[in-house]
C-alpha cells in the first residue's frame, strides 16, 4: 500500500522516520523546496515530487502534513483527484472532519493531533474518524501513527482539548525543565554537575529523571493512571488525581 505525504516538514519527517524503521517503504512525498526533497530522498529513500496531485493519484493513503493556513490551497488543488477509495489523514490543527467531507469525494478521513516528541518516536497521537472505516483501514492508519509513538482514538469533540494538552503540553514541560535547570544553577549547582551522571550520561540526566521518575511512579501506583478496560481514554477522576498528587508530594 502506497502512502503519500503532502508536505515534507518536521512532522512529516517524524512519521516517515518511524514508518521506514518499521518496514513501510512505499512512500511518496510532495514538497515545494527542492533541497528538502533531495534530503528526504537521500535520508529515507522516499520518492519525492513537487506536485501534490501526483501524490494523490499514486497513493492510497494521503497524509496532509501542512499548516492549517495552507489547507484551503492544498484542498482546492487536489480535490478533483481524490476518489472514494482514498484515505485522507490530516495533521493540521483545528481543521474539523466535516470540512474535509464537504470538500472531498471520500468519507475515509482521519483527523490526527500528533505532538513534537514524535520527532524521536516518543509521540502521543490522538485520532478521530468517522464510523465508515473498516477495521483493516483503521489498523493501517494506527500502524503508521504507532511507528512514531503511542496512539489513542477519541471522538472529535475532544480534539480541541487534546490540542491544548497533548499538542501543546510538551512545550510547557520543556519550559518547566529549562526553569528547573535555571533555578538549580541559581542555587549553586554548576551546569557541569547537571549535564552528566556517575555513568557519564550526558544531556541533563538529573532533570530528565526528575520527570521520568515521578511519571513511572504515577503509572505504577496511581489509580487514575490505570486503564479501565477496552475503550479507556483519558478517564481521569478528579478525586483520584488529587490523591495521586498528594501521594507524590508526601515524603
């Protein structure tokens, strides 16, 4: 099954990197910048083109990896080439499923909110889709997303919240880590102390473990982090969350 990308930026590359590492090699990418096309072809052996319609005509799954402000232009260009057997996957933030169903001759449309840790195959992607998908079609899209991290499926009404929490959350956490480093230096710890551990591991392991450790602890001990059977998705009870917070802060 050929998979096509319209747009060859950072998030598209994250997906391509994950896909190729999992054996998905039949990929074509349209990208306006020649040097970017050459880079993707050389690095991942993907076919590349400067024509968006070529991707739509040759691929069965088309991933729209463009900025929201560019969606109208792209859709107007490719709409006549999209047939009912094509699957469209959009990672453009804020663009709803009904926008695509009103513009394209296919109901097989998936809306995805990935996040930046996907760049190192540690992403958390959330997808919404219509009920018209077969199990096989959904499993292929899920396999693509799982190649760059984890994925859950939620009704579209939650996607704005997902964008705020999952999409923007890594940025806030990065800011938090940076602030921890700055505070530690102000309190007398040198940057050299923070940049390595006793095993000579570099890259601020002290701050990294300050995040990873509590996360692992919460996942193993807090009721709110446990799955609640099939279909579990973000069911975090307020009382459980508060109890977990109190427990993590207790000596």
